[in-house]
């Protein structure tokens, strides 16, 4: 059981790191000075392989196609928060 908890803690840690990458990506996209920075390119390189399939799936929904903002980022962020909460609950209650 301890091995499973170690895996769960590792996943929680990795999800937290990825969440930070997403926040950095969002901040860099909002601030014109940072859009072409090295930090922005690194954050995009790390997160785009995961955001792109979500974006492609969401484009099948007509509302999302007309929406002026990229909702795939928000969907991924919410999914990460839910996954982290479930893993945390698993670690503490099992």
C-alpha cells in the first residue's frame, strides 16, 4: 500500500508542476512583452501536446468554435484540479 501512496504523491506533484506550467503559459499569453519570451516558448512546448487534442475535441461543439477564448486551457486546468483532488482524497482516506 505504501508503494501506491508513493505513486499517488508523485502524480500529485507532477500535476502541480504541470498546473504551474499552465499558469505561466496563461500569464505569458496575456502580457505582450512575454509572448515571445523563452519562458513562454518552454511553457508552450510542454503544454501544447496535451492542450491540442483537447482543443480538437472541443472544436466539435459549435459554441466553442464561436467562443473568442481558448476553452481547452480551462478544461485541462479543471481536469488537473479534479485529478489532484481525487488523488489527495485517495492518499488520505485509504
